[in-house]
């Protein structure tokens, strides 16, 4: 797991302080009672530190032990954070990606590429959308 902040017991503090982990946050989007809070936290994490956000999503996508739904949603969020159909928005996203460090971009690329060969076909499809 990518250490995003500091670790306090079993809960990660940093980009996702209210949920224990990115996995929990992604899974919470399935629960109508928790969806709005989870989506809000995801948006906040993206705004706070886009590089760490991308890296965390990429590692979630590549994590073979993670739930399939969390891996698929990570791929979708990565794709939506890197490209858009609207030309103006797509340029903004490309500019934002160019501001991510080379090491950060490499980590995202490597993790996404490794997810392409996942045993779960749906995870591989999610990774392919990112690339």
C-alpha cells in the first residue's frame, strides 16, 4: 500500500482521513448511505494532492489482493483524471498530468501496465481504459 500520510493504528491519515483506507473509501461508494461522503472524500483527495491521488489509485488498481470492485473503480477514476472527451477539459487534464513528477508518472504507468494482465478480466479492461 502506498503510504500517503502517517499511520495511526490501522487507519491511514492523509488523503483519506475519514475512511481507514482507499479500499474502504472505494467500497463505500456502493452503499447509498455512504456514497456522498465517499465521493466527496475522493474529490478532496484529488484536489489536495493530485500526484499522491494518482499513485494511490494506480496501486489500488494493481493490487491483486484488493476487491475487484475497488480495482475497477480505481481504473475508472484514473481514466477520468487523465482524459476527457471535451477538448478544453482534456487539455487541462494533460497539463495537470505533466505537472506530476517523472517518478510519479512512472509509478502510475508501471502499476497500470501490471494490472493489464490481472487474472480478473474486468480489472484488465479497467487498466486498458487508463492507457
